[in-house]
C-alpha cells in the first residue's frame, strides 16, 4: 500500500489502507455531512465536491449526486459495494503518493485548507439512520463463560447455540455516537435474589457493565418475505463495521429477562464508534472463526472459510481522577458465527433488513479468561472478584465518573486499519 | 353525540364519535397523505386544506402547516394531545349536524366530491414512521394459559410478571398495514423436540399462529436519560391506538427463544389496522384492568384506576374457499398492565421513546378459555385440539390461503368507536 501525503502517525488507525466514512459537522458547515478519516484529519467530502464538482472528484462513478451532503451515510450505503469500492479507491488516489495518484487536492493549497480539517475540530454524528438494531450472541467464549456462571459447566450453552446464531432485537433509539454521556439507568432489581417471595426495588443499577462488540451496517436491503443467501451477504449486503459498546445493567437484566429476553437492562444506551470501516478495508484481516463441530443447516454453510476478522481489540477504563487501565485485550476472531451467517439467519423467515440497520456481534471475549474478557461480568466472575486498576483502585462494576474506551485495529504500523475510539463516560442517574 | 350528515351505518366503526386518522393515497393524489374516516368515506385532509386554506379549515390551531400533506402522521402526532383534541373537535363540527357545526364542507358540493372519497377507492398506508416497536405481555389470561402449557400450573407465571410489565423489543421493519400479504416463514424447527441430541431442520413453519393485540402509538418523545411519569403518560405521550396481529411461528419460536427471547418466530411480519383511533375517542370506554394483588413500585402506581379499555374484540378466520368463522370474542380489558404503566416502565432507565414508536399490549385473551383466546396456541391447547370452522373444516394452526381478520369496537350502534379491520392472508413461503 502506498503512503499518503497527509501525515499519518505510525500508530494511527486511519492510514491510506483504511479510508473510513463518517458524518461530521464543522464550524464552516454546521449541517451534518459526509467525510473520510486520514491520519488525524477529516476530509470533508461535501466541501471537496462543492469546490471541484462531482465529475472531477469521482469520475465515472454513478449515483453519487447529493449523497455526501446528506446527514447520514444511508444513501451512500444503498449504492452497493461496487460503488463503495470505487469511491474508496478514488480517495486513495486523491490522498496517496503513488505515481498514479491524483493531484486534485494535494496541489491545491486553498482547497486543502478548506477540506482537510483536524478531527479534533470536527463534531462527529451517528453515521447512519438506524431503522432496526439486532444484537447477536456469537462470541463463543463469552457465551460459554456466562453460561457456566448461570447454569454450570454441563448446561453452559443452550442446545440451539451451535445450530443458529442466537440474537434478539435491540433498541435503535438509544444508539449514540462515541462521546455521548451515559446516564446510569434506574431499574427494578432484586437486592436479595435468594429471598422468597421475590421482592424487587426500584433504584440505580448497582451492576453497570459493558459489552465489547463489533457492529455491522447493512447496505442493500432485502425485500420482506425474501431471504439473503449466506454467500451473497458479503459484500452484497454489508456496508462496513464499527466498534460497539452494549452497555448492560446486569441486575436489571437478571430480574427481567425470563422469558422474553433483555429489555431495560440494555435499552438505555448503546455506543458506537463514529467512523464506518468499509468491508473492503477489513478484507486483508480475515481469519477463521471459532470451530463449530455441529453440522450446519445448508442456509448457514459459507463457502468463505476465513469468515471473521482478526482485529486486535482493547478495553480501557479511566477513573474520574484520570487513572487509565487497559482491562482487556482480545481479538474479534473469537466469534463462532460470521456476519454473513447472522444475515442469512436473520432473513431466513423473510425479515426485511433495511439500509442502515445495525447488527451487533455479541460480546467478544478470548479463551484465556479475565484479561481477555469483553465484559466486567466475566472479568469479575459475576461480581465476586475485583479487577485491579492503576493506582490500586479496583472495580467489580462501573462507578459514576468512569469512562470506557474501546479500541480496535489491524495491520502493521503505518498501514493500520482501525476504528478510532468508542468512548462513553458514566454519569449519575438523571432525576425526572 | 350529534350525528354526521355523511351517511354512517349503525354498525360502522367510524361514527362521528370516532374520527380516526390514517394515511391514504388516491387516484387524484397518489402521494400518501392524511385523512380521517367517517362512515364508509375517507375525508382527504390535504385536499380539504388545499381548497379551503388552513386558517379557514382549522382556525386558531397552531402548528398544522404542512402536517397533513406528509406521508405519515408523525408530524401531527408530535404536536401533542391539545392539538389532536382541537383538530378532532373541529372535524366533528365540519362533519356534524349540531347547530354549532360548520357548513364549510356540507354545503360545498364540489368540495365534497373532491374531498370525501369512498374508503373502498383509497389505498391505505402505514400511518406512522415507526422507529422502534416494543411488544409487551400484559394480557394476563394469555400469559397464564401459555405458562401453564409450558411450565405447569404452579410455575405458570414468572416471579417478575406481577411486578413489572414484561416486554421485549420487536422488529420495526416488518410492520405492515392491513391487507399486506403474509408469507409463511421458513425457519429452524425441531421436528422431534424430545429426541436427544436436539436435531433441528430448516423448513416452513408448521405452527403459524396469530396474536390479537392492541397497539399504541407514541406522540411526544422523551429525552434519553429521562423517564416518563406514569401519570403524565396519558394523554401526554400517547397519540392513539390500532389493532395489531403479532403473527407468530410457534415452532421457530420454541427452539430459538431461550435465553434471549423471540426472534425469527416473530420478525417476519406484524400487521396493524390502518386508522389510528385517538386517545380522546377511546376515553369513554375506560375500564378496570385485571386485578393485580402485588404491591407496585411507586413508578407504576397510577392515579387513574380505570386505566385500560373495554373494547369488544373478535378474530375471524376465512379459509381459502371462503368459509368464515369467528374463532374468538374477547375484550381489551383483559390486560394486567395499562399503556401508561408500560410507558413508565419502558422509560424508567432513560430509554428514549420517539414519536411514532409502537407498543403492543401482548396477546389479549379472556378468562373463559378457547372461545375467548387471542391465539391458536391457546385455543388448540398447544396444537392438541382442533378448532372447528364452518363447513366442518378445522385448524390447529394456519394453512396457506387462510385469512385472519381482527375487529374491535366500543359504544352503541350509530355512535361506535372502532378500528375497522386488521386483515392478513397467509401465502406459501417464498423461495429465494
Ligand atoms: Ca450484547
Ligand atoms: Ca405478542
Ligand atoms: Mg445496548
Ligand atoms: Mg410480529
Ligand atoms: Ni427501529
């Protein structure tokens, strides 16, 4: 991969090999619109096109009229993977130093000053209009560890777990972009779960947790009643990926979730990273999923065997007084189901996925225990052991003032493909 | 209540006491826009305003500019209950024969010909842009009957059932308006649930069922992190009501739903009736909910004791050869939780409800067994007994070609407030 003439720090997630898309607003243009990230800069695509014209900026690519001026990436996503590929390649030409590259931006000082803006100076918005959000449970080691905690080693996983990607419908209205404050939820909890009869109380969650997940955005929709073939899902229906923190209130969830699943324990907030990394950019980091010895139904049989990604992931906890601790390091390869399998299963009965719909992978934990866990529930063995933080601070679950930062990237220094940060700080419950 | 000068059959759901809102398109104006129903006619509000001007049609009511030209009722719903009340009253003046009524439409033959269109001749659309759909489980007799079937009499209801309105996130993308074809879903099912190890197969659902529910649309949103007081929910946050058929594939649901809840067993389709009956119109039919002896948390204590509605409901099954049988008659009063309680619980942890969000009541069944059940699962005791149809046909679950019609209305003949029909016909699974 060639280099960019825009300075890219060796540790940057946004090398020329990446070119992720996001929605920004700037002091010059406060209406949300599209940009890509390169190094520490955002390239304002609306500005670029307004100065240079669509045909000169993206010659020969159809359908782009107006799409980068919109407040979400949905119109762009809907154009399909062929267009995403062409646009990303053209941006690599515009931003690259290869002999074949374009001087359109590099040699135009005035345009550079207007279209290349420090990421620090732009405001990031939710990249997509998310019609529906579905959260899966494909992180095998997480599902197994949590299952052992609740049901013992023999019955850790339900019989359906290895036959289908288990998932549930999440709440679209509370998905927020990185940096949005998270208020600790109030909910019904059982202070004494062993007492009979069960007597709940209503109060702030005492077991506020995180879930480290990969999120996947849908590009092309499927019609109601029609299903997506597992081998057509990627790149046919996948736009790109983000990091996702599925904030979870374990005490609320435990009391409410039988028989219809998690509800208020989850629906208060879900944070995603702002830049959508396109499917093409992650292709070099394909890896084998967690082995599943169960013979699969035909509709889940994927030709692509390297069907997940080996992306290094980490979770950092920053306390109110600024102490930073990386509490987990793992990889997104620890999934037992791929996103194409999730899409094939989700649409098997004809459920329509729309452009902009979000799928969560489920919590990603490594096989090695605490230091590789995607949730505090696992790290603390259900709240029984503390996680040590720098300065001899410690946590079972989150305190008000804690900040959680998820990071994820793949590839060598200087040519990294990553997500940037997915950040959320916990604030005290709001009184009505 | 005065009468309308528009002919209203005594059995019509759409008397002057109702005035429900919907989204229509017509041969004269194929762009979806707003209307109300009166008798067998639709009054085209966009046409009325375009001919008469907003100020003359709705004098003194602010905020209506453009709202009835939109393809959904969201903008109108967002204006809040004060505006909904004023607009409905004004329409009762325009359509009524009381001395105080307006002759604006009645005495204008040309306008009548253009704005009053037979319902048979208009196409109905989804009335709202539905951001999120939540399905509750507040039908006590249904929850109890199904619980007995799965877990026996002693453990029929989970300990949480009487402490909080149990609900789960549904699928917004597959909500369709009455009349939309329903394709039988394909899914993973266990043909022999007793065999070990469990071996699923993929095929069309053999246990396709219905759920008779009341749906409730949100008007004013709440901010993320803030909750809605149970005593402010109605009419503060409720726009109106529809009938809802939560189509359910029992065999798919049974295999998939532990531990995260129903997914493909539900997300293939949900049908709603097209006309939204405003909160005000149903006020005279308030009734007491099913008694709940459990002391409630403060946030669920409602001052209004008649907090549900006594609306007569029925389910009709029409076979492919045209045989019609009403298979159930019940009332919407058989709920143990009210919509204000559902809203207070849903927002307790700060989950934002947006204008247009839909809440389902959960299946409504009466206490009297089969003839009052809101699902075939209950009527047939889990598929063990057949429901007899006219002409000595019989069903356990639905066959391809069957049509389900839900109806609901309250009040005396000539002054009825009802929903019209919520219809869906079952078609064979679509091959990909
Ligand atoms: Ca999750
Ligand atoms: Ca239901
Ligand atoms: Mg969440
Ligand atoms: Mg449904
Ligand atoms: Ni939604």
